[in-house]
């Protein structure tokens, strides 16, 4: 298993990992003196690179990244983000580990990737139609008081669905991550402009995450084709 394709990183993988590390050394350790931000950025991008490769071990780094992001989001007063990561993203790392482990390809070591079916697309659209107004109602409650409850509710619900698709190893998840990462880049650029603590580390992470999402879409389409070919007689 150690020599499988899912465990071999290519030049672009190393560009993302080393690029994030080098930029984070300057922005997080030299500029902001932010050790939490540095560890978050590096573990986060390793997590994303391994997801793109279909590598099960992405979840080990995902647990560390999500735990730190909860702290960072709370400190920067993105309470909806913090709650969502705590109650959903972090637990889903454990769910994903067991799900992918049951669906690994013995030869490549990568998870068996599939395409979204019409039936599942309808189910996910129905889930979005329920989740968006529910989250909007929740975020508008006085004890949360989100300034843009419908915007946050929409991105939260879409993130919820994208994470589910990742655990189920559905290739089309990457279209959603591309949109969400682009939104996160804009959000954290604004946080940097406001001088928010840990904001630079988050901006670095999501900028590299956006590049990785495009790369992941290409990789997973290839994995899905391979899985389809293996199923043909």
C-alpha cells in the first residue's frame, strides 16, 4: 500500500505543500508570530492535497486542521464558521475515514470515486432547499445575530452537502469546493484588511485550497473513469 499511486505526490502536490509552508513561515511566524495559524495552514493544505489524491490519510491531517480552525474562527468572531466546523466538519473526518477505508482500491490505494447520479442530485437539491432556510432562521436568532444570515446559510448548507459528497467519494464535489473556496478567499481578504487575528493564515490556506480544488476536480474525474473501466466486463 505504501507504494500505491495515492501515496505518491507529484510536482503540483509539492508546490502546494511547500508553497503554503514557505508563505506561512513568513506570514504566520515572521509577520504575525502566529504558530496556530502556521500549523493550521500547513495541515490544512496537506489534508486537501491528500483528498485530491484520494488518499485515506487526508483525514488524519483534517482532524488537526479542523480543530485549529474552530479556535481561529472563534477568535476572529466567525461564530457560525466555528460552530459548523465543530458540529459537522470535525465529526465528519472520522465518518470519512471509515467510509473511505471500506472503499479503497486494492491496487492504487485510492478511494473508489464515482459520478453524481440524477437521483442523488435531486436528493441533494431537496436537502439544500430545506437546509438553507433552516440555517438562515438559526443564524438570525438573537443569540447569534449574523449580519447576513441568508448568505451565511447558503454557503453553510452548500458546504454541508459538499462534505457529504466528499465522504461518499463523488467527483462533482469539487465544483462546489471551487465556488466555496473562492468565496472564502474574498471573505478572508476582507478580514486581513480589517486587521483580524489569524486572518493572514486563513487567506493563505484558502488561496492554495482554491488551486487544489481545480486540481482535485481533474484528479477525481480521472479516478472516476478508472473505476468505471474496472466495472466494465
